[in-house]
């Protein structure tokens, strides 16, 4: 029988306290656990701890996965430390630049992996971490990640963001058993990657409110304790923004701590809601379009940071708004399947058929489902307004993010007005999750919002 571990609150606990193996019985009615994550080491020289981590966990045949850049940043050191400790290992370094988390990358590793491997060690950040999560699942072995940049909050998350049939999809996998972040490595990451890490954390200004709203309107699972845990992780980063901009070791460590706690929040609930909202879907769509056009993909956190500022601006238009039921009903009734498919194919390209299949499964545009959501919106509109007013205004977050020197608008990394409108208007088609674009659609305000987002 599992020992009861009910806490009044775990929202203010440290990483090590959050990793307690017995987990937490929560007031939301669910049991939360970060398992199998056992160790998080964030310090200068942390790579030196890797042999000890392997020994404590009983692993003797690691397989290292890196790309060219991450191998130079930390992979060589990882190999040297293992060799000095007499640990035999296998290794795969992607022989090309621009690695993406897709079937080809996973297959490339799977075709070369040592069949005696008992743990996969990813050396990298977002892309390598996600690839290794999927590889580890496929090989039925655990994963360790050696971080090379504080560039995103997915290190401790059960989500792997992957391209499947060209559509960006969240796969639910196991978290790493250990996360090793050597401050000597991560503070020297390219500044763009540090900016991306901050960008991924400012998304919480939007995602947490959307997650709670999804519970009110679409009956999606929501946990207040995890919401506050992730909110506090973001505050940690906001409070040391000047130090982050200056690469101060303590501030970079704090960014890493906040990012990992955010990921633990996702692992606790096994849904992406605490950490990602509509801004992540903007990023996914821009990624899909660039890859299909053979263009370089911008860093995830850079796109989500700018996307958050756009989303907050749209929410400001909803402050004090009263739903027009007749307008909303007319807009929902105007949905045309053939026209919708045509538009999705125009924007999503090769990924469109997967999105169309998703709609057949989930029926987001089904009129009867809209009616139910609209009734819940009316019943809970006061609470929805409270959530909207609780969100920081776009200018406040813009000023905070600007301290890092990050691009603040999609125009700054080459996106056009058409790209912005297309991403907004089709963002709800990525998957069945209630985000801002679905709220505006339910209210019949999509066309107006296409103008608001370009203001």
C-alpha cells in the first residue's frame, strides 16, 4: 500500500523535495510523482558527477547521443570523464547540422545503438532531449540528460515534442532518471539559447491561465497546486532577469532550477497545460512551415516568447468583454468543412492530413460541442474574466523580456504578418486542447482577432 503523503501545499518545495520517491497525494484528487527522476545536479563542474550517478543507479553501459555542437560543448568532456572512470560507452553524434526531433532522427539513433546499452545519455538541450526520450522508450531503457543550455523547460517533462508525419505532436514518455546541468557549460551557451530559456518561462504568463480556463470551459483536468508550483518557478526566473542577461552563474542556475521545476509540474499531471498554451502552437506551426520550405527553424523559446506577447495583447481585448451569444452562434453555424480543409491544407502543407484526421476524431468544430462550451462560458464568464485580468499586460512582459536582448516580435526573426495571422487562425487545429484561439472562435471573434494581433 502506498504511504499517504498528503501535503497542505508543495508549491514552494525545492527540486530535491519534489523528487521524493513516494510522491504527493494532492487536494486535486490525484497522486503526483516525478518518478523515475531521481537526481538533479546543478553546479559548476557537474559533469564530473556523472560516473557516480551511473554507479549509484547501477548502470554500466551508457550510450551517448549528441549533435556536433553539443558534443563540442559538453560531449567531449562527458566521454573523457567516463573514460577516466573506466566506464565503457557507445556513442552517436549526428553527422549533420540542423537535427530535428522527427522519425528520421530517432531512427538514425535506433539503427546504431549498442544492444548492450542499459542507459541513454543525451548531451544537448531541447531537440536532443526529446529524441533521447523517445529512443529510451523504444529501447526500454532509462535516460540521463546532460544539459548544454538553459534553453527550454522540457528537461524534466514527460512530453517529447516530435514531428510525426510533419505535424508537431506531444508524445508522452518517461522523464530522465537524472538531469545534470554543469553551470560552466550552460552559462557559456549562445546568448540566443539563454534568451530562449527565458522565452519559454514567460509563456507561463499565458499558459497557466489558459490551463485553468480549459477546466472551466472544456472540462479539462486542472490542478491548482501544480499551477502555483509552475507559477513560482517562473517568478524565480523573472526575479533574476538582470543576472541572466549578464550570464551570472547564480542567475543562470536559477533559470535552470525554474525550468526544471516547470517540467516537473508537467510530469506531475502528465498534461502539457501548465507549461504551454497557444503561444506554443504558434511556434509549432512556424516550425512546420519552415521545415517544409527547407528553411532554418528558429529556437523554440524565442518563438514562444514572442508568441506570448502576442497572446497577452489579444487577451487585453477581452478584458471587460461580454459574450454576444447570437454572434457566437452564427459564427459556429457558419463552419464549412470543405473550406476548413482547404485552409488547413494551405497553412499546414504536408501536416494537414494528420490535423484533419484529428478533427474527425475530436470534433472541435462540432456545433453541438460548441453549444455546450458556450453554455459553460456563460456560466463561468466571471471566473474567465478574473483569469484574464490576472494575466500581466503585454507591455510589462515585453519590458521584462527585453532585458535579455531577445527578439520581441515575430517580425524580428523573419515571420511575416501572414505567418502571424495563419498561425493564430489555425493554432487550435494542432490538437484537442482549449487555448486562446478556441476561446475566440467560440465567442465568434476570430476575424476581429486577426486584426488585433497585428496592431
